[in-house]
C-alpha cells in the first residue's frame, strides 16, 4: 500500500500531461470524425457542357444533342471562342462539343465524322467524355444496319435508356464505422504517449539515487517493492484505458455497446498492455527524466506516422507499411481497419483480428523478456 500511495503521489504531479494528451485525442478525433461524412458519401453530379451544333435540323444530330442535354447541364449562353475559352479557364463549363455540319448525313452514309471537343481535363470533363463516347459507340453499332433515320434513332435511344438496377446489399453504417476506426486508431498515439511518458517519469523518480538507497536499506522486501510498482503501473494503465473507452462511448454512441464495439475495446486493451510493457522496458533502460520526453516523441509519433494513425494506411507507400510490420501499432491499427469493413461479426470473420492481437501480445512478451534481461544485468552490475 505504501508503494501505491507513493506512486499516486508522483503521478498526480504529471496530471497536466495526461489531460493534455486526452485533449489532443478529443480535438483531433472530433475533427477527423466531423469530416468523415464527406469521405464516405457519394452524390451524383452532372458536368457543365456547351454544345456548338452546326448541323441543326438533322434528326441524328438533334438526337445527339438531346442525349447530351439529358445527362449534363447545358450552357448555351456563350458566344464566340474567346468567351468559350474564358469559361473553360474559370471552370464555368467543363466540356465543349462541336458537331460539324453534315454530321447526320455522314453517319447515315457510313462515314466516321469527327467531333471536335475542348475540355478542362478535370473529373467532370472526363464524365462528359464518357457520356459522349457511350452515345457514339452505340451509334456506331447500328449505323451500318439501318437505312431509316427514325429506326436508327429508335434503336440507339432504346439501348441507351436501359438502366442498370443497383441493389445495396450492405447494411453497414459506414459513417459510424469510419468514426469508430478513426477514434481508436488515433487513440493509439495518445495511449502510447501518455503511458510511456508517465510510467517512465514516475518509475525514474523511484530509481533516483537517494530514493533507491533508502529503499535498499529499508525493511521492505525488494520483490514486494518491485511487484508493487508493477501493479501500480498496470492499475494506472487500466484506469487510463477505461477513461479513453468512456470518451469513446461519449463520442461514438451506441456502436460501442454492440459486438463490433466490444472488439474495438478488447483490441485497445491488448494494445494498452503492450504499451505498458514498452514503458517498463524503456524505464529500465533510461533513468534520465530529460531523455524520456525525446524517447516518447520518437516512439509514439514515429509509430503513429508509420502505421496509419495520422494518415490512413491505404495512403502510405508499400515500403513504409512493410517496415511498419515490426511495430505493434501496425497490427493494432490493421485490426481497426478490418473491423471497419466487416459485414458480419462472428468467430470466422474475426480470426484475422485475433491473429493481430496475438502478434501484439507477442510483442508484449518480447518486451517483458528484454526488460528482465536488462534488469538482471543492471542488478548484477551494482
């Protein structure tokens, strides 16, 4: 109990640091989640097109104009090439189609008249180009087989009017899942930074020369003393994990009480334990408080940038992700990304996540072994 009280007393000196990293998680987590709607929702749009038809009155040319008009926003208010070029430059229109004189007659004669275009080259212009190409491809299919203009136009329109029925089979709330994955992935930085920073600083206080001498000459059992520090460190890490889970419930809502939310919690708990083993190992290696801050920045920030906490893993180069495999944060964030896209939560679908958790636990065991080796070496060196 004496060790716990001393641990708590030293811990309270650094409560500002805990609050700081918690605020970072809340602020940046909220910012990321507030922009998620723009990332996961799709809205249909039409390009802005100008049609210069030099073959007015011809049924085939007029039918082409009608098809383009039905599938885009037509702007025919521009006069002269200078106005057209200015409109393209300022993105007032995306695409200009020039239908040459005699276009319809040339089509019925089996020729391939060229349609000149001007384009802004952006995605809206690409959409307009797809619309035009679709019509021309359909036109080329029937132009050699029909001698009647009316029948030719009818065949084209019938085929172009066929819509593809799309049925959405996924019932996932992508916005909520994106928010949950973003929160827990970003939380890897706050969890790792706050655990390593606080545990290392607190334990380094106990390892100061004068404090250490008093402990040695005291009547307290050395093993009991060390076990007390370990239990206190674990208790602090557990309380911190509970605090971040409560924040997650407040920010994410009911998803945290579903099976997927429970897996997010379990995954974060395993990662929290791994962070604690890293902190214990670093505290054994380094007792200088001034060096702790630099180590925290290197370990926590480096892991976050390399493993996808700040930048989604899908955007990172393959070489970076290959290197990130040697870091426990990668496996933790990979589980969050898998949970985001899972249709069904059952034992079979969760196997990759359980494997990732075992890998993280493997890292934890590795750091425990390394910590014991270094501790034994330093103890024998005294």
